[in-house]
């Protein structure tokens, strides 16, 4: 009977939920599921290669991206200029690197700001509920009802266009989705026993939100950040394509694509396909990684 009691006690103490699984085991489960997704690994490799190309490329392939040179404008790809030159004489390969730096930096910065604001907004709204939740979510709904592209263009036309302002403009509407996602997670988490225990011991709302709600929603947060970066890069490309990108001599992929389309029927293919391909590859890579992370953090998959 003693053996049976010990067995029963042992079975009772075995964690049955991934939420109580030790951090190392949770991390190993996430990495295991992620590693099984070949498309996600390919996407991760593409992201690493694009980042290396944009930030380490200029170290090995130095070009003048400050002063234009009309004497070499519109040159086709050659040994001296592997991807040719644009309409004002900038080396196109070097321009891709410079444009990628600004696009990736602004994309990550906008995603970080949007995620922090959205997580805090959604966690507070879901935790308190009631009238607080109603008011905060109606504000989110009001922003979602606005035509995003029109408002972004309007703001880009009003404020001085630079990297800092573009980051704030993109982040202004990007925080709405994480706010709704985290609010939904919080509505579920606030009813858990450990949250009720914190309340019963006199713990404040801040302690519950920052030490329990947000850490247990980390999977949703991480997945959303990857999609936010992809969306931010697309929005930046759209703004740049419509003429609201960082002004020259700074570069961004959207402005480069816009200039290339102007010369589409002149046969300057090198002004369109390389930058267009980089935008598509980068956005697809982040989306593939985001899909894999969503599967990896899925509780049902972690149970296996």
C-alpha cells in the first residue's frame, strides 16, 4: 500500500500543463518544433543573409551613397558595377545595402515600439475589465476604423520625413493588433489560480501584470513581433514608393522601387527586380518564421 501511495503521489506531482513545465524544457520544446519546420529554417537563413548583406556588405563593397554622379548614370550591370547604376549615378548594389539598413532598422524599431505599447495597453485592459476594458477597447476600435494608408500618408505629409518620425508614424497604427491579442490572452490568464493567489496575498495589479500575465503571454508577443517587423517593412516600402520615404541621399527600398518603375519601359530591369525581390524575400522570411514560432508556442504541440 505504501508503494501505491507513493506512486499516486508521484503521479499527482507530475506537471500536466506546459505552463508549469520548467523553463528549459519549454525552451527545448519550442526549439524542437521550430527546427522541424524546414520553411521556417529557410526563412531564418534568409533573414540572417539579408542582415549580413545590408550591414556587413558595405565593409567589403564600399560605394559612394552621398554624392550623385550623372556621368555614370543608367549604366548596365558590369564588373565595376555588378547591379549597374541608377538614374543619378548611385551604384545600385551599394544602394540596396544602404536602403536595407534604413528599412530594417526602422522596421525593427517600429515593431518594438508598437509591441511594447500594444502589450501594455492590452494587458491593462484585459486585467481590469469592466468599464476600463470597454473604454480602452473602444479607442482601439476607433483607430482600426480609420483608413490606415490614408492617415499614414497624411501624417507623412505633415511631419518632417526622417527615420525617427517614420518610425513613430508606422508604430502609431501597428500597436492595435498586439493590443487586441494580449487583451484576449489576459482575459484568460487573469482567471488562473496563480493570479488569484497573488490577489489574495495582497499583490497589486502591476505585480500581476508584469510578473505573471505578460510572461505567460510571451509566446503570443514573440510571434506578433515577427509579423510586426514584416508589416513595418511593407508599410515603409509603400510610403517610400508613394514618395514619402527618407529623402535622398538616404535610401530605402520603397523609394528605390518607385524610381525603378519610372524606367521600366526603358529596359532598366536592374532598378526593379533586385529591390523588389529583396522586399518580397525579407517579408516572406519574417512571415515564415512567425508561422513557425506560432506553432512552436502552441500549447497543444508542446504537450507531445
